[in-house]
């Protein structure tokens, strides 16, 4: 079985600060991590590899050269192959151009059974890239996966919804997106770390290595126009009215009158 896991290197949001003047993220000196949902996707792929012989797990990322750090961590967790898509032509991509580029690389990679993505990245936060890859490759897709089993040539996934879950069966090849409830990602092993910096080698692919329409990638291929970006103003804490219900209503009416709302 061939499993491809799309992982994105993101800034550790616990560490991110906003430049008050420009309203942009201060990225300098901010540690980067593998996007949390992508670690769950990778863990699930590695569990399938542990269970089913002849399973290969390939991690794929589009990003700058420093994204190799994320791929090395994936190697250390147990991934077999890693591909970094890095080319100036990919820069400035919105979700459409990102998913087009990733799908272009997957077309070049050949046969696969499962493409695993995280549900969403903690920086961009759109949750669009996984489903878009599925559409580009004309695959069935199951998002928000919180439990996964194989049944012959099918996957049986629990798809989380607000008040329960759907159980969905799909033939492979299939695209899945993982959520945190799916599993507890493993730590890299000593053997894995040794291999990551020894025999395993990250392949770096450029535009020439993938199958893609060049008008659909990078800034040129990005239909999204960012009009304005800003940090929402922090609001003061609300007030909780105490007392019995009639006291609360009386107080609420006083407050609303004070502010000339009623
Ligand atoms: C006009 C515009 C220009 C932009 N320019 C840049 C830029 O120059 N540089 C830049 O870094 N960002 C840029 N971005 C942001 C970039 O579009 C998003 O980071 C990217 O498309 C992923 O979207 P997301 O973070 O919402 O991911 P989501 O859709 O939330 O991610 C879902 C899943 O898709 C997979 N995934 C997402 N991105 C990648 C990736 N790169 N590699 C592998 N798997 C992935 C992961 O499995 C992830 O969990 C730009 C955005 C816009 C709108």
C-alpha cells in the first residue's frame, strides 16, 4: 500500500507575536513545527504501515528550503520517503495554487492508495487544501476523520460532526483529512533520528519535476486577492449579572438604558 501524507510546516502559534505597527506576524526567531493535524495524519499512516506489510509512507510538503526540518522530523517518526516542493514559481500561492502544485506532484509520484492531509493548518486555517487536492485528482474524500479501519480495498472512517459521527466506507484510492481525535502522534525514535540524518534523503522537486499547468500555480495562479489584513481589536471582558432572575433582568434594563440601547 502506498500512502502519501501532506504536511505543512507552520509557525508555533504559541510563540507568534503581532507587530503592532504593521499588523503582520513577527516570524523572526519563531520556532516552526509540523502542523498539528498533519502529525495525526502521519501517525495514522505509520500505524497502517506497522499493521500491513509492504506499506510505504511518503511525506510531501511545499515550502521554502527550511521546510526540510519538518520532513526530517517525519523521517524520524518513521516515514519512508520525503519530497520537498520548492521553487520560486510556487511562491505567493493561495490555497488553489497550493493544492494544484501538491496535486501536480502526486500525479508525478504515480500509484497511491491513500492521500492523508490534516483537516486544517493552524496559520492559514482555511481547511481548503485537502479537499481541493481530492477534487484536482478526482478522488472520493472523507474529511474530519476521527477513526479509521481498512476493509479489503476499502477504508471505513468515522467522520466527526458536531453531535456524533458518520461512518463512511470508500474505495481506495481516497483522500482523507485527519483531526486531533484520531490518535496520539508518536515521538521520533532514536533509530528514526539516526536514519533521518543518515541513510534517508529528502528529494527536492522543482517546477520541472511535477505535472502542472504553470498558469495555475504561484501568485499568478492564485485567484484570492487579499484586500486588507488586520488584528482584531481586543474587547474588554463582559460583565456577568448576579442575583435571581428578576434582579438580573432589572439590572440588564438599567444597563441598556444607560447605554441608550433601549
Ligand atoms: C494571495 C495569497 C498569497 C500567499 N502567499 C503565500 C506565500 O508567499 N508564502 C506562504 O507560505 N503562504 C502564502 N499564502 C498562504 C498560503 O496560501 C496557505 O498557507 C496555503 O495555501 C495553505 O492554506 P492553509 O494554510 O489554509 O491550509 P489548510 O487548507 O488549512 O491545510 C489543510 C491541509 O492541507 C495540507 N497542506 C496545506 N498547505 C500545505 C503545504 N504547503 N504543503 C503540504 N501540505 C499542505 C496539510 O495537510 C494541511 O493540514 C498566501 C495566501 C494568499 C491568499
